[in-house]
C-alpha cells in the first residue's frame, strides 16, 4: 500500500534537523536550503519556535502540506511569555539560550528513540549561525553539525574581528561602540560608522547582552568546519578572504516547484502577480521593508505622497503592523489617491523581483532582500533602518554601485520630493542598470555547474551523506 511504499522509499534517507533563528529573514534562507536538501534526497525536520510556527500555519492554511514525507515542520517554546516583546532582541536571546538547548536535545532524542529503523534517525543539525549553540548538542549526541549565516559574510568577518575592533578602539572593552569613529574591515569593503555596527542594537544594557551572545556564537561556530553563507564569491571576495572557512552557497532562492512558499509569517497576496502581468516591462517601483521595520506616521505619509509624485506605477507592501504608533490601519494622507499603485500586506517578493515589469526596488536592505534584488538585476533605492541594513546599503551604493541612497531633509525625513528625485535619477541611469545586470549574471553563474556556490553545496551534501 501507499504508506509502506513511502516507508520503503525513506529507507536510507539521511534526516537533518534545521534550526532557524526566529525571524522571517532567517526562516526563509534556511527553508530554501532545506528544500534543496529535500531535492537531494534528504528528509528535513524544520524546527521553529511555537510563536512563529503558529504564524506559519495560519499564513499557510490549506495551501501547503506542512507534513510531507520529506519535510516536517515542528516547534518548541522560545522561553518568552505570550505577551513578551519578541522584537526585544536581548531578552529573546537570553530566553532562548535558557530554554531551547535542552528542548532541542530532547526533540532529537525523542525522534531518534522512536523506532529502531536507523534510516529515520536524525544524523545532523543545520543551525542558523545565530543559534550556533546547537553545535554543542550535535557534538554531545555524536551527530553532524553545520551552520548557515543568513546575512553577509562580512558580518561574520566583523564578528570574528571583535578582538581587533577592541584593540583598535572601535569597541570598548565591554563591546560597546566608541562614538563617532569610522572603520573598514578590509580595503574594498564598506567604510562604517561605529553607530552602525550591526549587532549594537538598543540601549547599552541590551548592547552588552547581545555582545556577550555574539562572542559566544563566534566560539560555538568554530565547533564545525561547515560554515555556509548565503552569499557568493563575487559579491564578497574580501570578507571571504578574511574568513576562508566560510563557504558561499548563495544565492539561496525559492525553488520554482510550488506556487506558494513555505515558512512565510504572513499570507502572500498573489493578486499582485496578475497585476504586474498587466504592466509594461520595467515600469513598476516595488517598495518593501522586510518583516519588522516600522514607520513613523509622518514618514509614512511622505512616502505615500512621494510615490504619487513619481507618476509611476508602484507595488507597495504595507504590513498591518508597519505603524510605530501601533495603529493597525496606517493612515494614508488625504491627498493620496494611489490609483497607479497596488498595495498588499505581504507580497511573494522573489516572484515580484523576478517579474519583468519590476523596474526598481525601494528597500530597507535586509540581506535577503539585497540578495534577491541583486540576483534579479533590479537596482535599489536604499532606505536602511538598523542592524546590518546600513552596512548592506553601503555595499549596494558604494561597493557594487547598483543603487542610490536618500538624503534627509531638515526635519530628518525623506521628503516626497527626494523620493521623486531619486526614482527619476535611478531609472535614468543606464550605468547603474548595466552594473545590476552584470552582477546578476555573475551571481547566477555561481549556481551553475562549475560555479563556486554549486560546488560548495555539492561538497556539503556529500559530507552530510557520508
Ligand atoms: N518578504 C516577502 N514578502 C514581502 C516582504 C518580504 O516574502 O512582502 C521576504 C523577502 O523575500 C525576504 C524576507 O521576507 O526573504 C525579509 O528578509 P530580509 O533579510 O530582507 O529583511 P528582514 O525582514 O530580516 O528585515
């Protein structure tokens, strides 16, 4: 019968536990990696936190099977209470570290103790590099352990350089950034301001907690020789030369196999794809700020009016929780008509960026959005907020030169006129478009046979199967 034939097929299939950090921009690349491993004959148990698992289930509802023979989504608590603020990174990290390691260990022991069919047993863990404590569990249980870095390799390179950053007076001995200093990890990489160090988030107490967590992550990540990164060698030659142990396997993109992607926290509004189909090639501005940036209401209004002023078609992602004032319905200004625009709560972003109608991307420069835009040759208008976004913006504008930034006005806002000016400037710049296309070609070549990402991924698969 059917189930015994599935069971037979599973014989000899290596089974991997995948553990993302609990954020959309981390779940996505680990899910893409998981799906590729399924295509290479693996069975995956994908372990979210309960909180995010619920979001994935409700965003997915009946569209995708969460429990396939080769891919199973399960969850454990993150250690925070139901009302706690999960955007408070320091509390989240402390709670996770207190709660999750023993639960992850138990999950593996439970699965591995289930029956005596050796083929079902978990033989390896792939953890987000921000959860690299899981490598200790892999060591303890005698199974394989690997990490994936879902941000730029430069961020890992920067974290590896923490002792030098302290020595050079960029960080103080508590790991806090020394004010008003500029630094560069290696020539050819972005020049950074100490205010923009990616993990220096929140007040000084939070920063210290996160710093201590990062220092431990670096130590844990050295427990494995398999440190993968969602990047390519052409994008980050310097960072990868500084950390030769990091293996680029990017870009990690959604496979074309199913219409809806698995692992999204919000339901994708697919109606924007048929809307895009009706637009001329290279005519639409796509605007999206990732999964947790929020807008000041004044700035939100300027953006709305700026889009209007461009006189161009636009596709704008406005999450329900995008307003800093906590309004579920963000107020559009009265003058805003939006007749040339389509507004959705969550877009199938990779499909949008791949669409021939998309002309440019107004982005917060999260690393996934960056890689997704680059891989499709879409030029950027950069609107970073925090974490690694400022660094990514600098890669885009100063190093790869495939985008422009915005200037603030005297009120500290990006004005509607600035938005119109930069959209016109970007779309009129053939050099930027040319460079975007060239970079796209280089990135795509990495994923073809003989390309570095392709070869690294295959080596990784061989090792996992050994
Ligand atoms: N994304 C999406 N639909 C949207 C907005 C974003 O599918 O409307 C996806 C996007 O493709 C990316 C992820 O959400 O994979 C956001 O990750 P990123 O690193 O860009 O930003 P973060 O959310 O971590 O700030």
